[in-house]
């Protein structure tokens, strides 16, 4: 799902701040069909000072707890 990672980073359905590390944001998009069924793709991005990088990406059944920063409510 490499191309989907880029899509999630450019146009996520939701972004949440990690509860355990305030410099980490979780980008989510729902996919109805994956190899393991309907799942959210979560792309984890760390924002240290003056930088940013993808830590990991994984499929999950539910979104992690944390403050939602996108879309703004």
C-alpha cells in the first residue's frame, strides 16, 4: 500500500496527536478493501525540531485515542 501512504499524508480523513508523544501525529484514512478486510491505514509522522519523518504505517480496526487536529471541529 505504498501509494496509499502518500495519499494519506496529502489528504487524510483525520489527524490526531499522539497521547504518548506530542511531537507525533497519526494520519488516518479508511479503506473498505485491503488484503485483510476493511481497515484504517495509519501513517505515523514524527516532527522533531526543524524536521519530519514517517516512523511507520499500519492497518488498524480503530483510531487511537488522542486530540483530533484535522478536520477541525
